[in-house]
């Protein structure tokens, strides 16, 4: 579990989705057909600090 860099407390996992109703946030990898169809990429996990509400994303 990551620790908040500002508060030094454990961050909590939180759910997230894109504004268009997708399955979450991904970072792009190589293109190709799967990339063009938005079926390729590394999903990101979101963590929230319960003290200061900082949200950070980490790659799977």
C-alpha cells in the first residue's frame, strides 16, 4: 500500500472511471489495431490519502 508523500499515512485504494464510462484509466502502450480500438494499455490503480485527499495513480 502506498504512503502519502505529504502526510506519511497509508493511502486507501479507490475506484475510478473515465468520464465517458470506460473501464478505468490506462496509459498507452504501443499502437496498432488494439491500440486504435482502445483495447491495449496498462490499467492504473488509484489511491486516496484519507488525511489530505491526495489521489495518486499507479500502474498495475
